C-alpha cells in the first residue's frame, strides 16, 4: 500500500496500512484496536509503542499523506516567471505527478474524500494541506490566503470527483482535462 519511510519502523507502517485496509469494509467507529492488531499481525504492545490510540494512528496516516501530496507540487514552484506555454507544460507535468500519486494511494483518498468520510480527518487533511501549501505558494499579495484556499479546494474537488467516479480516467487523461479547464476562455461561459 504505502511506501515505508527509511526512518519509520515496519510495524508502524503495517499498522497504518491495516487501518486503511479495514476502512474499505468497516466504518471508522466499527474498527477496534484489537481488529486493527489482528489485521496487521501485531501485539497490543507493538501498537502502543507506536500510537497512543486509533485516532493517533489515523492522524499519522493523514500527516504522511499531506507531505506526499504537497511534495507532488513542489517542483512546479521552482521555476518562477515561466512563459505561458512553458507554464502549461509544467502544470500538466505537476498535475500528472499528483494524479499518479493519488491513483497509487486511492485507498486513502476513497476513505478521506468519500461521503461517509471521517469528517474530522477530512477537515484535518484540508487544514494541513492549506498550511503546508502556503509555505510553497510565495505570493506577494493580500490575496495569498485566498489563493491557497481556492487552489487547494479546487484541486481536492477534482480528486473527490475522480474518486466518486471510481477513477474512470487515467492520471494522464485527468491531467489533460484539468489543463484544458484552466485554459477555457471564461468570457465564453454562459450561465443559464
């Protein structure tokens, strides 16, 4: 499921992976620590040496994903002042990298973005992404905070749409569609 961090003990990653796997079939409230331990194949002692609670485990999963998600975007911010054509190419490459990442981690996104999501972790995920994103969006403007909110919510809205439709597009198709959306002449849109 997830890549094991070089510094993270295998048991910790296995327990997090087991929680995500259980969330495919059970609600968060239905999952008990003993169920999690049985699925992961570890003892109570192993669990509590890595996590204080099931909530602590879920928070660790979200924290890990926020870092991975933001890392998809970071390369595109390294090249300021690109011409429009170059910027579109960087945008496509960035979207593609992010969509490939999301596709590889779709179990997490199904859980966090579904209509039955664990609301407090959905909110936490959004908050953490906004906080980490604001460190990378270097906009000298009073609109910086609005830009971060707009960008994060639009992009997660696209991912939520993709999840809702069972990832019917490939990452390549979705990246191309999002670039196309970004280049629509908004003066030609008519509200009815």
